């Protein structure tokens, strides 16, 4: 992957919105809780984080290994899975087509994250090889002061249901300080000329 494609995205900002919306995100979250079982996210870590696969290896929703640390899973099982291996749609996928469909041909591992009270991701950078970029839809309970998503020391504010590009190659972390779960849709998108063009043509503000 030529780094120039990722740079095109990053030049526009570290965090910006696209024109796609998921209508009634709180209702969809309730449907997810009613119809599917969230599973432990990265079960090796004693952190109250859960996930629901929208794409997986075979369309299943066990979370194995797509909601695990691929690095640790591969090391333990002598496998070599990468983001692009998780492209089969699961039964939960259709509920999110309003935001997934524009990038459907480029989706890698995609899932819902649920951070229970006290759940967090410590400061980190995502894969710096830049073969994918991150699109995020905040679904429910995603804004300060209850939930803080910090990107390079800046606390971000979101419109729930809106699709965002977030430059997660930069240092970032998230913490749920509220008494309720926080829900996020996380899309890993193949970084190439066509996927970047899709982002550039879909900016909310041009």
C-alpha cells in the first residue's frame, strides 16, 4: 500500500464526519442486545469490553478469533490471520447497511464494541503499516463527560449515528466513566485509491 493514500485522508484532519448516517442508533443497539450475544473482546485482558462481529471468518458470531488480539491469537495457535481475512457478513450486518454499504467492497474486520462502566482502551496506536484506515460510528453513550475518546490529548465530540474518519494511527484512548455501557461501530477499511476516493466524495463538509 502506498502511504500517499492514507496521507490524503490524514491531511483533511484527524477526526471528521462523512455524510452517511445510521438512523435511530439507540434503537438498533437495543435490537442488538435483544437478538444477539455480545462476547468478550480480547478475552486475555481483564477489561470489561465486549463485541459483536459484523464481519468474521465464516459469518459466525463467536468472536473467535475476530474479537481477539490477532497478534496474540496467531502466536498461540500458529496462525497468520490479518484484518483482511474477516470479510464474511454475519446476521447482525444488515442492521448497519446505511453506513456499511458505501464501503462494502473494502471492508475488513468490522464489529460493534461495547464498553461497560469502567471499560477502556489504554493509550495506543493502531497498525502503522497503513494497509487499512478506521471509520467509526458512535452509537450510544459516546460523549464527554461520561465517555471520553481522546485523540492526541484532544477529547472528541461525536454526533451519534454519524460516520466518522478517525486517524487512529495517532495516539488515542477511550474510557467509559459513566454508569451505562458505551457502544461503537468500528470499521477497518482497505486503504487504496478507490476507498480513499469514496471518503473524499462523501465528506459532510466540502
